[in-house]
């Protein structure tokens, strides 16, 4: 008998055969990350939770269309990206790119207990100063750890555009966070 | 922004591979400015990671409902049509079967000679007319034969009826004659004196 970790691809294969419990296990692995991704984009917990449920429902309905199970994460975030920007378009049809200001102030003020609250607030404020595209790219790269190619697939833009957004965002964030970081670490 | 042979930020995010990465590592060792930039990038990333993930307020879970679940047959059907190798096998099998049928099919008959449609129509009309005439004559003959048979049967039946009527009349007359004779004798006997 060989013991090995149950991978996402195992769960996907079983979920494709109609095993709902396998899909629930898959959801439990990813729901927190997807929720936080949507939360940082939308700035509203209720919207983030609703869309998280929608994302996983669509993922279940379209699981058989996923050609390569090893690319489940970029595929899932692509669904989340589409859901988030579809919501933006519904609420602000005249604008398809810009994201509303972070509505839920408490979202941006969550201290970790490890880092100073001042640093956490500064990070939130700095992220708010970014454009929607820049913020999403930072979330996918820094917080979710996707490769540039995967991010390009998620947001539907060339790799060069993704890099441009990320590096422009980093320049802004460096300026915004350097003083606070210095004080926070001092 | 930097003097490195490749984008320092690509290197920082681990997006350089092979010889590019090795070249960049060599450059960073010799370049204080690029090392300082790497430190700033690292500090920025660390600061961003201070923002930890929140717990999801409500877990997402799905409940199996047999009403909405596809049947085993449908799942197998979908699995078949979503499987590239199986589809490929099915396509190859269909092509093979088609080739086999074409190979085993007997040769096609030679093409028929050109037909004079007008003559064909005239011939068909003639044959149809003859068939109609023949059928009409046969029907009339059948009717005549049947009529003759019915008349003969009726005459026979009438003849038998006449014979029966004649017998009844004769019998009635004979009876009447005997009655008349009896009446005559009775009246004669009444006039003659008894000895």
C-alpha cells in the first residue's frame, strides 16, 4: 500500500464523477483564499461571500471543461476575476475598469497581532491608492503567488501588461510603505 | 532603473530560469545598487504580507441532491464525449467501418441507356388503356353470367311454385267433387221411400 497526499487533481477527478464530498473538500482548500482575493478587490464582506459561493458553484458546473486539473487554481481565479468584474459592470455600467473605493472600512483595518496595526492600516491605504488592475495584480502575485503567465490567463491580459501593472504598483507601494515600515520595524 | 542584464524584478519574483538566473545572481553579487534594490523589494513585499487573510464568515459547501444529479448513464455519456482519446478512437472506428463497407460493396451496375420518355409514356398509356378495357370486359362478362344465373334460378323457382299451386288446386277440386257427390247422394236418398 502506498500513502500519499490527496491532491487537488484527485479530488477533481472524483468530483467529475459526481462525488460532491470530494468537491466540498476541494472547496475547503480554496474558499479562504478566494474569499480574501474577492474581499480585497470588492472591499465588501457580503459581496465577497456571495461571489465566493457563486465562484464555486460555477466551478462545479464547469469542472468537466477543465482540461488540465493541475491548472485548477488559475482556472478558479479566472472565474473569480470574471465574477468580480461582472459585478462591477452591473453596478457601474459606464465603467468597466475602475473599481469602487473600498467600501468596508473594517476590511482594511484588520491587525494581525504580529505586525503593528499602523503597518496594517498603511498597507490597506496603499492598496487603495492603486488602480483596480494594479491592485488585482498585486493580490495575485504577492498574496496568491501565481506566475506571470498564470496571472495573464486569469485577468485576460498579456504577460507584459501584467508585469507593467505589478511593477508600477510596486513603485507606488515602495514609496507609500517605506516610511511606515521603517517606523514599524524600528 | 537598474543596471542588471535582465529585469531585477523578474529575478526577485523567481521568474528567471536557467542561464538568465545564473547571470543575474553573478551580477547581484558584484552590484551594490541592485542588492539595495532587492532589499527594498523584499521590504515592500514583507510589508504587504502584514495584511493577513481573514477567515471566511460562512463556509461554502454543496449538498448532493439526486434530483439534480445527472444519471450514471448521462455521466458516462458526458465522460465519453469529453474524452479526447475516446472520441478519437470512435472517429477512427467509424472511418474504418466506412472504408470496409466501401471496399466490400459490389460494383455498381453499368449506367442505364438513355430512355425516350415520350415513347415510354405512350407505351405506359397504351398498356394502362388495354388493362382498363380488359378489366371492363371481364367485369361485364361477370355481370352477364351472374344475371343469367339469377334469372334461371328465378324461373326454376317460379315453375316449382306453379306445380305446387296446381297440385293444391287439383286436390281442392277433388275434395269439393267428393263433397258434392256426397251431398247429391244424401238428397237422393231422402226423396226415395224406404221399403
